[in-house]
C-alpha cells in the first residue's frame, strides 16, 4: 500500500512539474515569469514585487500599472480590455 501511495504522489508531482514547464514556455497562467515587465500602454516599468489588486492577480500573477491603471497579466500583456 505504501508503494502505491508513493507512486500516486510521484505522478502528481511529475504532472505539476510538466504543467509548470509547459506554462512557462507557452506563457500561460501556469508558468513562472522572472523577467521585468513594462506596461504595454505607457511603457512604465512595473516593480518586481507586485501588489495584487484583485483575487485573480493574487492567484495567477499580474498587476495594475501605477501610471495608467492598465490591468496586466504576469507576462506584461493587457487583460480585461475589449
């Protein structure tokens, strides 16, 4: 039984790692961005340590531009517009 639980935990860990790597390469919400981000509207540099203004930003990353108020994802793309 212990070997089965170990195998299940290992599969979950590998699946999470695959999601993380794939999300980083494809720039999806599952990835990690460690690069500096600038606002696409006003080109202001955003701080590396971000203060989320919504639950969505806290959960998936992203921020709001302090200069123009644009909502951005963690990759620096504008969201919520359209």
